[in-house]
């Protein structure tokens, strides 16, 4: 397969990934009007395991679920479980566009933590982008002017957990089995959400159960698609398509919930998205410079 074809397919997988995630998020917001976030979390994760199990079973490759880096995989799993819970909490209480604006802070957090957790130098360009991005978050939150709903803490906590999980993935991803990371991700989420099932369980109406099943199938399929996207195309090509979720947020928010982002949300999300894209562009430039052949000294 030609390089251009691979990148094109990677882009398709990334677009599908974030369409699936956004549709699942909108359904979670809808369901949270009648059910505990913890119950939704458990049921949707149960169904998310099905497409991942099918992929592993029919892949034709040896099934590797024993991680090479068990401590790192465990920490990553717990962080991803926290990420999902924080996001679900945010969706249950905030308009989708507001929640996504804070969740989109994860690239900024990765950049800010890189010097300490990855040993990477961060230049003034990327630090400036981080500052602008966090100013965008302040525009949305308007601390002191409007009450801070707990949903905002859930969204920002989700971004922080996902950012650290991304850093761990960078450290072990090239040497760790994708199957092992997906398997333990699902198992960890089931355990974490299952602990609270006795206090969150209520009978689920048939239609709502089907909707929870759809959420799980979409989320599980999205995890598979994003793995394929990163295999086919460079991360700097795939990652920016996460921001298409803001378009889905506007679509579902207006169509299903009657939400229209105000000027503060539009401005703040614009700053956060622009900062994230700039950071991705600077990383691409830096990697090209690192790979460029060095001229011999005169």
C-alpha cells in the first residue's frame, strides 16, 4: 500500500473514531437524565467489550493479554477509567460543547508535563500555546462570574487523566501489545464501575438498555478504529481530527438538547483548539528537524 493511501485510510479511521465517540457521548448525556452515571458506565463498558473481544478472537494472531509492562499498563488502565468517569460526569451536567472544551485541554497538559515525565524540552512556542489554551479555559469557566458546576471538574479531571495516560502510552506503546492494553482497559473499567454497581443499580427500561448497548458498541468500535488510525498514519495527522467532536457537539447539542454555545464557549473553545493544533504542528516540525541529516562541521 502506498504511503498516501495508508495516510488516507488513517484519516478515515480517525474521522469515524471521533464520530463514534461523539455519538456515544450524546447518548450518555441523554441517558444520564434517568440513570446514575456509574450504572451507565458499567453497562456501556460491558457492551464495549464485545467488539474488542471479536477483534482479538478473529485477528488470526496469537492472543497476547499478559502485558510486558504490568505496572505501566495498570496505571494507564486506572487513568483511563478515571478519564471515562470524569467525562461521563461532565456530559451529565454540562452542554456537550462546554464539556469538550475542557476535555480538549489534554494536549496542553501533555505538553506542560513533558519536561518532567518524558524529559522532553518544551520551547517558548509551545509554552506560549499552553498559556493561550488555558486562557481559553478561563474564558469558558469565567471563575468568580458564574458558578462552577462539578461537571467542569469532571471534564478537567478527565483531560488530566487522559493526558497522563497518553504520556504512559508514549513510553510503552511501541513495545507493549495493543491487545493487552485494550483487554486490561476493558477489564479495569468493568472492575472500577462494578464496585459501585450495588449502590447505583436500578431496573433499566428496554429502550434505554438498547441505547446503553449502542453506546458500548460505538465506544468499543471507536477504540479499535483509533488503534488502526495510528497504525496507518502519523499521530500528528490523526490527532487533530479529535476536534471534529466540537462539530458533533454543536449538532447533537442543538438537535437533541436545544443547547446553543454562547460567545464565551465559542471563544474559549477556539483558543483551546487553536493552541492544541499549534502544539501538534510544532511537534511535527521538531520531529522533522530531529530526523534531518546533520551537516558535517566545517
